[in-house]
């Protein structure tokens, strides 16, 4: 990948994750909620996964949730954890599961070695998402499953608007403050390009309320989710700008109790490594019954025109 294609600074992301590691348990509500929802989806799939990977494991929330379910949630037998930050990986490893430091953009797993790859709120920081999806597809065994959740492009729209207005008022211009994220419309195609069968991409929206915009920013920093956009403003933000943004947020978004909403768009990705046992699309022209008959309607040839003449 060339330098010009890199949107996110992965070294900054590692620093943010490392800085957040010690206190992340006090800010992990979003990671924990999304992990629970992702595992709920896995529970609906009735099969075993001898070797699974938690890619971008943070401090081991997925492993913790699995350990709290003695029935063996999701059919996972062995879970390996991996995170970009050594500090996060150490915390995850302390919970008793095999863990390594690994970059989502350069996976260290052999081809066809994994039965399942899970990822919770990590892939939105990847520069080359198609390349990472391709690596994941290669690491899966035939009929292996990929299941992930990532932050979508409509997240934190309230914060973006408040920061933009504050910067225009105080500094006379706008700079990137909240990093750009993926769009749902692109993800199904990306899964197909990476070679996944039966690809599905869907969206969920979570709204969290805060006492103030500064409390929201503090929470994002505590999760290690501060912006890593290479075009972001370097150095500290002006105190006056942040205070004005907090005021704008409060003025335009606060409810009757004085609390402000923060919207998180969560994108879910599901795909299977191809296998002969999976459902296959029929060949064109191989149908045994006509659609018109099923719909109790009249079939019109493509060569015939209906309606009024001009």
C-alpha cells in the first residue's frame, strides 16, 4: 500500500490503545454491548468451531463473555486473541486464553488454519479493508465463518456537527476531528471481492446519552477511539474551540433532562469461506416453474410493449 492511500495512522492507533489499556474497563460499555450482540448472532448458527480468532480483541471482552457461558456459546472450542496493542494483548492474555500481538493489516495466520474469525469494533481503523478481508478469507478453512462488527460512517454525527460549527466560529475554518468510517453500501461488495460466499452486511444503531460533550470525548479517549486520521489537526485543540463545541452540542441536542445523545452506527459483516456443501445459485434458465404462474399474473414478452401510445 502506498503512503498516499493510508487514511489512518496505525502507529497513533497503537499509542491510543496502549494509553487506554489500563483504564479501559471503565469505558468498555460499547465494546461489551456490541460483542454481546455479535455473539447472539453466532449462537443462532448450529455448528462447532474448533479454532476461533478474536481479531482486535481489546482487553478480552469476547473471551470473557464466552467464559461466562458454561454451555459453550457459539460452539467455540479454542479462542485465540490478537490485538495491535501489546498492552491490550497483555490484559486479554491475563484472562487465561492464548493471545498474541498482531496487526489486522498483516495477519500472521496460515492459509486454511481457522474455523471462525470474530472481530468487534476494530476493522474500522484498517486502511486497506479489502486486503484485510482477503487475508481473513485465506486464513479460514473451507466453510469457515467470518463475523465482524465495525463502526460505520454515520457514527457521532452530532459531535461532528458541533465541532464543525465551533471551529468555524472560533478558528475560521474546519479540520478533520472525527475519522471517516465505512459505508454499509460498500461492504457487501467488499466481502464478495474478498472471496466470501453468502455475504451479508447489515446495520444497527445505538444511541448513548451523556451529561456533556466533554464527557463523550473523555469516553472515546478511554476506549482508545480517538481520531487517527492522517489529515487530523496536529497538536492540542484550542480550549476555546472545545468549550464552544460542547456548548453548541448542548444547545442543539440536549433533552429535557439536559443530556445529549451520541449515535453509533454499527455495521455487521457475515461471510463464509466457500465450500461445496453451501447453497448455490441456479443456472439461468434452469427454473422448473414460471414466476408469472406463482404470482397468478400474465407474462409479457420483453418484445411486447404495454401502455398508451405517445
